[in-house]
C-alpha cells in the first residue's frame, strides 16, 4: 500500500497495473450508482443488481421474472419501449438516452439508460440495461465540463501530481509558464522539471500538504527564470491542495501557479523607493551637523556606504580649500581628498587618494570632466578602458580591476553655482549596476553636502579673518614688568563657531605700575573682534592717564554705550610693586582667583558691577596686597562655562587645578586649559596669570 493510501493497489509507482492484484473500486462509479438489469429475449428480468433496487425501489425478489416494460414503464410509453427493445435485440445496435422510469413508490424518475444486446456461450441473446439517476449525471457532467474548461482556459497554471510528485496533468497556462510541452511533464518528477534549488521549498510544501491535508494558499513566492522567458525574472505564487476521491483516498496534489511578476515588480519598486527615501532622509539628518569641511565629507561617505555603493570617495578642488590657489579650467585638475570609505576590506581603497592628500587628475579623467562640466557621469558597466579613466593612474586602475569594480558614478559637488568637487561611487561586490534612480539619490546627497561644505568653507574664511584680526589686536608681553611675572593664553572658539570678543592686556604704567585687563565683548564674529579692539585701545589710553580702576571702567562704560548693540564685561587691576597693593574693579565679569603663598586658592569677593554699556551705575575699587609669590588669575567665561555643567562645580575645578602655586606660570596656563577646556566649547578663552615677585626700585625686571 502506498503513502496515504496511494497509488491504487492495482498500480505501481509508475502508474502501471500490477499483475494478478485486485483493483480498488472507483469512487466515481460509486457516486453514479449505476444500476444493472439483465433481460431475456422475451423481456423478462433475469438479473437485478443492488443498485437497481436503490434506483427503482423494487427488491430482486419483486423484480425477477417480471416483464421489465410492465414493471418500470408508464402505459403511454409501453408500445415505444417494446418496439425499441425489439430493434435492439434484432439488430444488436445499442440505444441510449434519458427515459422516465416509474419507480415502486409511484414517482417518475428520469434515468439515463444504456441498452445493449448480449450473447452467451449457448448462442442465446440477452438485453443489458444500465441506468443512473439523470439529474445526478447531469450535475456531474456540468462539474466536469466546468472544471475542464476552467482548467484549459485559466490563466492560472495548474498541475496535478501524484503522491510521488510526478506530473499527471498540466494545463496550457502552465505549459506556457514553464516553456515545456505538457507531454514532457507527464510521468516526470517535479524536480526534473523545476530543477533550480529554490524549488526545494515548494517541493517540501507539497509533501507537507500530502501528509496533513492542509492547503497552502499563496504561501510561497518563487522568483526566477524559465525556458519560456530566460531573459527576464518572473515571480510565481504557488498554492497547493491535496486531492482525494469520494472515499477519502489521497490521489495526489494540485499545484496552482499564478504569475505575479507585475505585483512582485511593483512591490520591489515600492521597497526600493522606500529604501532610497530612507537614504535621503538619513542624509538630511546626518550630513552637515557641523561647520567643518572634513567632517561634512565624512558624513556624506558614511551615509552612502553600504546603502548606495561599496566604495565612496569625496574629493574637492584644492582651490576650494586653499583660497590662494587659483582654479584652472584646462590641463590637470588638482583635488584634495576629504573622505574615503568602503563597505568591506578591498583593494579599491588603495586606489583612492587618502584623506588630506592632493592629487592631480589630467583632463581626460572622469573626475576632471565631472567638475569642469558640472554634470554627473554614470557608467553602468565599467570595462578596462573606463577604469583607466576613473583611476588617477595605471596602478590605481589595476587595483580597481582586481577589486572587481564594475560600475561607477561621479556626481559634482555644486553649491551656489560653483562646483566644489565631486562624489565618486563604485560597486564591486554589489552585482547591481548603477542606474538613473541611484544617480538621483547621489545627486540629492551631493547637493546637500555641497551646500554644507560651502557654508563651512565660507564660515572658515570669515572665522580666519576674525581670528587674524583678533590676534593682531592682542598684546605681546612687554620685555620687562616691575615686580611681576606674567603668562597668558588666548584660544579661539572651536572651528564650528565664530570668533568671540575675548581679550586680555598687560599695560606698563608710570611709577613702575602695571595694569592687568581681561574682558569679553558679548557677541561673535568680525564685529565683536573690532569692538574688542576699540575697547582695548580705549583702556590703554585711560590707563595711561593714571586713573583708578573704577574711573577707567566708568570711561569705558561711556564709550561702550555708544557701540550698540554691544556690551562687554571687564576686570581692571592695577598693581604697584612699591607697596605691593593691587587695586581691582569689576564690570560684570567673573571673579578673579587669588592664591596667597602657603594658602589655598580662593575667588575674590568683589563688587560685581554692571557690564560695560549698561550705563549710569558706578563702579567700586577693591584693594588687596600681593606679597612675593602670590598669584592673581584673570580669565573669561569660556574657560569655565559649559552648556551642561553648573558654574559652581566648574569654578571649584578651577580652584583645585591652582593648588600647586609654585609651578611655572606657563605650566599653570597649560594645566588650566587642559583640565577645563572642552573640545566642543563654543566660546573663546582669554587667560592671564600674574605672580608678584620681589621688587627693588631702579633695577630692571624681565618678564619670564
């Protein structure tokens, strides 16, 4: 007995009848319940089957020996039946058709009849009448006709396979899908026709359906090529049903195949569209987070790999970075590499220029052509000649070939009508060639990055000008200061931020005095630096008038009031080495730190005062003594203020870092900057440290 009761006992696995073995009854015959009645030459019933009893209602005992016509035919049809019986018996020609039969219960039943003459071994004739219920037969015929036409005309591919998964029937639609005639399917195993490994999945599903009887509807989608259309990929949705006869015996499995290529392509396109939109959205969020050219280039590279390319290079024209180098319109183009990234280790990285390095590409190279025309270059399938034009030299072209580079895309980095450089993309391990959709994504990302790079370089240019101006306004230490050692530092804001208005000054005054000044113009950029320069000049002028600290700040306040919209904070201290007295006034600035020899550092408790430019508020002078070895530390808020830390904690850190008062002043400056300055600090810093030392009138004292 085969698996799940199949194949039938009289057939082997190949469908051949086994010799000497009984066959299983047909479920179809049971459904029709064909009645058999045998009549002798006189028309009397000599044989009566159980099906006849079920169909006509008479038992064998009641029917045997009776004239069939009189038992089963209405009076009005009797002559016609007798005549037809005589014709069959005389000519031997069979008769068939639907005839109204009178049953035992008096009901007339339409019966489909087949009457034929039989001959026994004695030469006697008999009439065999086979009959079945006509409505049942007609319903079955309609079902068969409908099924046959549907299967034959259906656009759905349909195959019937036995329990060994050998093809029993194939409809025309499946012939067309497979590109194989139906006759070449029959008797062959499923995997003999569907040879690709991906069809192991539906094969396993068929066995599961045969075993469980649970249909799998649209559960498996297979993508591949068939002999019918080997040039294009198709997608097929497969549904499977177990086939059983009326007695529940398993006959095999029905395989329904729907070509869903259009749906698959639409879904693939939608997925690809979502992926590309995600790349663009990711680029919008990640590109241009700082005003740093190199960082922006790295962000562009990180967004494009591996989502868009296997290897990416971001290069700009060297003239974009170096404003003093003129751009050229013919001959080689000089590029500066900003970023290179690969999705995996590859020799293609060695063919790219390392970040920070400059390289000249002659006029025939694609990079040069891209930046000079301002148009993207798409090479779907790159050959050896293309690789030569992509690479900077023959050695690099060889590396690209060995890395398997097969597709290339160059997109100009253009902003505000100026081409800054190009974005170079290659694919090697990714088998897909670049297409127009990839070009659109790369162009969008390159456009965003180019604007950010242009903003960064513009910011850097303005920043450099402001920093140059500000440094030119800051003082050099005088060659000698009576009774004082002085060290100072100025650090501009980080590259992403504009220069501020912080300053310090050391002013030699008459009578061996020295003025120490630290200030901060609120604002940034060239205007803030220029305002700082004006205040510094005014401070020097008022200091030389031998005005007290409070009077100097009052004069500066009056000047600043006329410099709207700027205000500034300022600390002004005047030290007299003759008596060791230091007089200090504060205009809204952070308190200085005083370190007496042998004591812990402390913040000076000074009247805070109002910032310069507010106007109308008097300032106060505080006097303190500085003995030799004592230190006074003046600083701007950029040293201690951050966005995330409380100011009290930062001031305590400042005091802790000053607990080694005997260190050289230059070391102290470096220690404070290292311990307090954050890498992402948006503000500039001015720091001034003065240490009192023994003073002898008339003897020169050099600043160290």
